[in-house]
C-alpha cells in the first residue's frame, strides 16, 4: 500500500473519530459555568477550557492515526511533520455562541495537501449533524449525499451572513445588507463559519460570505461546498489563497456572479 493510499484509507475515519470525541467534550461543557472567559486576539475573541480540551482530544486522535502529518489548530502551536499534508483544525467554531448558551457551534477538521482540501469533517454536536467530504467523492450529511440548492437568483435567496467580531469588518458587512435585503428571503447570522459553509453544501443556505476568515475556519467547509456542487472563491472571484485578507464567498454556483458584484471586493480592513 502506498503512502497516499494509506492516508486515503485512514484520514476520514480518523477525522470523524476526532470530531465526535471533541463533540462529547463540548456537549458536556455546554451550559456549564465557565467562570472568567479568556480572550485571544482582542476582547471579542474568547477562548474557553473546552476549546482547549476539544483541541487536545482531536490532536491525540489525529496524531495517533497519522503521526507523519502536520497539524495546524487554532488553539495550539503548529505540529510540523510532513509539509505536504496538514490537518487544519478548529476545535470549537462558534465560541461566542458556546459561552452564551447558544447551540450553534461546530468542530471543523480538514486535511489539506498541495492541491487544497482533501478530506473534510464538520460536526455539529448538539444536532448530531456530521458533514463529511472527500475530494472527488462528493459530500455527505450523516451518510446522505449532499447537493447545493437550485436557487437561481438573489430574489428569494437564503443568505448566511458572516458578521465579524472586529468592529471595522462588522460595519463594512452591515453596510452591504440594505442592497441585499430587498431581494433575499432570509438573512441569517449563525455565528459559525464552519456551519455556514456546511449549510450551503446542504442547500439550507444558497450562499454565505465573510470579509475575513482563518484557514481553520474554512479548510473543511470549502470542500463540503465544492463537493456538493457549489463554488468557493475569494471576494474578487479568485482562488481562496488568503482568506484572512481577501475574504470568502461560497454559493450554490448560480448566485456567484451576482454576489461578486454586490459584495465588497477590497481586502478586509
């Protein structure tokens, strides 16, 4: 068995096992008294003991399964190994929801190689929704094949809005909503980029967009969307290379051109 075949055989089961283990941690912690919640980059960027414990159990599973693969996680220093393959992990996407007792958060695990995301797993532990994808093999929700919506125009569309916790980006996003509001049937702020992308893949949203994201926010979700038949680009319509600077637009494909016109194309402030 080649090294590539070994990865293909092991990666998705390992990602699922890790995501479910982290989900157990988060379900146990949900609604528990958290005491003083620490912050990271700024005062609206929280981290809890459950982020870190979920991160630990994910790392234990993934590094045990494929110790030769690098690991990049929001909550730890990078584990350098095979630079050609990297696990990209967000152990708790939607921490602001978690700390407020809102059940909209997810575990996001992606395996990335030189061609982009190769394996994806997004797990919503409160609803037991397991979104998975393997490049070239389609996307699934709890073993049911996924496909993006058939919505053909902005009129009547359901849009997930990526509202940043940084003030300047938040205001830029809000300034675009009056142009979209007359057309969209629904504008929804979930508070988890991983879930927004999974919902586009599942046809629950027709599109979602963010001015800025980190690699761990989208490593899994972007593969879900493309494998479900959708399209993911930066806000200029190009390949997603610098999501933290160039933003992310994910759609069912049919709405992509219209939203590229409607949304800001300049780098995030």
